[in-house]
C-alpha cells in the first residue's frame, strides 16, 4: 500500500503553552475525522502547523514538539508570529477568504501579504520533501496552500499529488480581480487531481483556468506538461454514525433534558455557525425579527438559540461583526421579549460535541442560511441526529450542501421574506412530511459519509496514476533511444520527416515569433549536408515564410500542410491543381464568425482558408467554432473540401491535400533503411498512418496518436537530433 502524506494548514494535534508547559490536544474540525480511515489504511504522515508560533517556544520545547508529534505520525511546520499574521490573518483571511466567498468589498490586496503567502507555502514545501519518498501519495488541503502542488511538482515530477479546496471557488468575474490569479492557478496545476465540493465550483475553476491560462479541458480532464490532470466534485460527508448515535451518550441525554426543561413546550429554532460575515447571521436575525413582527401569534411559542463560535478574532471585520450581532440580539429581545420569554438565546463560545448534539436533538428547526458556503457540514450533522426523523432543515441555496439536501426547505438567504415564509412553513409542516423528507436525506448522508468521501478521492487519484502509466508505455525511453541511435549509424539511406511548429520550435501563444534560432538552423544544415540523409520539413505555414526561414538549410520543404513542395534548390510546385472558386462561398461565413468573435481572424492561403481564434476569449471561441463547423459543413457537402481542426484553428481545404499525401512521394522514392518522422498535432497523423512499420514515428506531447512513441517536449526532441550528430562526430 502506498504511503499517504496529508498536508494542511493545521495538524490534527494542536499545541498550546500554559505556564511554560506544553499541552497537546486534538484539533477541532472534520478533516481529521474524515481522514482517520485513510490514515489507518495507508502508512500516513501529516504535515501542518502545530498551532503555536515559533517565537513562543524555546529550542528544547521545539524538539519536544517534534518528538511528541512524531508519535502521532505528524510533522510540524514552524512559523513565526509575523508569518502567521501576514499569511493567515493577512492573505488567507483578508484576501482569499472574502474574495472566494463573494465579498469583494472586504478583500484586501497587499503585496506584503502575498509575499508572506509564498514564503509559507515554500516552508510547507521544504517540510514535505523532508519526509516524501518515491511512490508516496500527497494530498494537499485548502486555500492556505494553493501554491504548494506546483512547488512539489518541480522537485517530485512523478509524484501523485491531490488537492482539495474546502471553500467555494468563485466565478471568473470575481477571480479575475485577484492580482496573483495566474500564480494561484499555476500552483494548483501542479496537482494530478483537484477536488471541489460541488460541480458549480468545478465549472468556475475550469472557466477561470481556460480564460486566464488558455488551458482547455475535455470533461474535466486536461493535459499539463504532458501529465494528466483531472478536476472533479467530491461533496464532503460527515461521520454519520457518530452523530446518529450521539443520543445514546449519557451526557447528550442529560443536555437534551436540560434544554427541554428550560424551553418547556416552545418550538426551538437552532442557528449554529462560526462568527463570520459569510454565514449570513445578521440577515438571519433580521429575518427572525420580521417573522415575529408579521406573526405575533408565535411570540412566546418559539425560541431562537443562536450559537456564534468565535472565529478569526484577530481580524477587524470579525470584531465589528460581533458588535453588530450583539446589538441586534439586544434590540430583538428588547422589542419582542416578555417576562418569562426571551426570543433569542445568544451563546458566543465554542461548544463541545455533547452540547452541540444535544442542541441538534432538541431543535425543531435548524436555520442554516449562509450567504456563501463551501459545504456546511452543520446541516448534515443536524439531519443525522434526527433518529425519530422529526425536524425541519431550512437551508440556503448558497451552501454547497444544498445540492445534496434537496428535501430541505431551500431558500435564497438574501430574500428576507422567503426566510420568514420558510420559518412559518417549517413550524407548521406536518410530522409525516418531516419524516418523509428526513428519511431521504439520512439515507443519502449515511451512504456518502466522510470516509466514503476520502476513499473516493484517493481511488480517483490512484486511477489517474494508472492511466498515466498506460500512456507512458509509448514514451520514448532509454532502450528506444539506444536502438534508434544504433539504427541511424548503421543505415546508409535515411529519411527525416519533421513537422515544424510544436516539433522543432516552441511557439506557445505567439506563432509569429517562431522563426528558427541559430542552433536549429545549424542543426538542420548539418543533417541536410550529410549525403546519407534526406531531410523534409513539413509545415502549415505559407511557402514564402518557409523560404525566408529555412531556405538556406538545404532541406526539402512542404508548405500549407502538403499543398506546396520545394525540393532543395528547385521551384515550389503544387501537389494538387489550384481550384479556389469555393473560397467566394466559404470566406464570408468565416468572416461573419470572426466578426462575432473578438480576437478571431481569417487567413487565406493558396489552397485553404483558416479561421484563427488563439487571441479570442476561449469559452466564446469554443462555442463559436462548433457553430462555424456546422455552418461550413452544410456548405461543403457537395464540394471536395474537408474541415480540419488544429491548435486554435479551423481550416477548410481540399481533401486531397495532406501531409500524408505530400510525404508519400518520398516514401516511394527510395528503399530507406532508416526513417524518423515527428509531429505534434492532428495534421501529422496522416503522415504517421502511411509510414512503414519499422519507421520511428514520434509524437511531441501527450494524446492519442498513430505514432509509435511520444516525447514530452520540443527540447527533448532537439536533444535527440543533436545527440545523433554528436555521436557521429565522435
């Protein structure tokens, strides 16, 4: 079984210091619970911050922490108070948290916070590589460590790295506000698997990825640096059994009895949240205030128990929120309360498991109305405790868990009247309906619990690894290289069929800058000068460009994907008769779609028309190219034309023109004892398909191909060519 390295901001064991003595206790949170089964089934290590600043401990105490945590298979990342201030309270909670939760006005963009974020991610990276071994699985958690996957990938190129975001991922329009948006995305792209709670977050992430980096995906899968990356939704569950059996605990029974005695026969509405502006607590209270005003018959018959758990007390916005909350609670109690009845019971503190579950069991209604929430496990915990199946969950549609708990009373938390109506509906809902709704939700939650969530993620990560291995079977490796080199030097008649863009040069997003550098020009001249070699350069570019770039290499040239051929010092010749009368029909259609797609353009070649969309908005272009393909297909049904899609292009040309057709005359010209063909996109597949079985065909990059081998990059292929010459000289 592969070892598992879990990396998160906090360890499952926290360290505190009182009277110069260290104390170790379990951390609060569902992540440790959720990963407990994985930690048992995998030989795991956990890397994270121990909860105490490095400044507050002595060297002996630091050693004690390391030693004690080692017993729990934990590895601490020590951070200074300044780092925590700028990293956690700064970038994480003043920049990422508000922006990702759709509160741009709360968002602070400070370069010092960003620099600290990078520094802390680097510290986590150093801690991970100290314990990482080959074949380890590495699972990185949450928004505090979004740069870490890329840092790890540089050092551990073959590692299986998973990342899970436990908060929402915002829409592109919000994410684009972040000055360091590209760095964040590149950090996440170091992963093999990126998980989110809901498909909405997946969709937002993929949209931002496409628009900002240009990376395209197919069904949530994409190839990054010749590595498969999958993006998917994994809704986090809870320890269902723990909550469904909590009522059996004596402490929970005692707490439930005390609550019921105090509340008597009044209905209980329960609200439990961390004190956070994303939770909509103020709006929730205002809705309860409106409910009492509109429904005075319920005064004295219902009590709202409001639990606000202290959170981020070092951030100014949270201190201000507490003041507003307590002022509003006081006003509601003063305006609606009466002797013997307080409308709102307000608790500002952390409650242990027994007290929380006693409240869950006692409550008739759970009012969970966050303005934005990644998941919200409280809603699931409440439903799990209802062993008699009685009770109503009022749930914000902005919570991630709303997509799973559709039987709840789902509302828009910004619609105050909708919340009021939901409270009344819930108070008056027949018991039979409550039971029916809750049974369906409980069955779902019991099946997809937190253990299932963790195992699903790891299983998917393992499947990606298997797929990666299968694709690597055809990777051009050491034995293949040795045989190719040996065959090259034993041969006397050699043919090289070499694509240009993406094979001999990297043009990235600037194809106009793809002219050959001096090293490439010299390399091609050297190959072409060898009397045993026939070198053919094949490109989609026009013949004038190829002449100016490669005319002095003495290589044969093929332009426009096979439309034109030039054999060394001879003139250009066409492979097919020039028939262009179809262009008058097709060009207006391509131009219309270019006009409707900012950044798109139409290029006319001798034998073809090309619709370029590299500079267009990626999502819009993806839609337009599908529409354009359908429109052109209707026009070309009775013409000898084909529609071909390449890297950010759609090309219309004569079907008789292809790289395969053009190179066939070289294949039939001689009995070659060595053939090497290389290319990187769909236009090269025609060439690969007609090669003899023993020919060396190499696709640059990943993807399904008719080539025998694949290589990762242009640099790797050029290194192979250079090695052939170097050995020959030796």
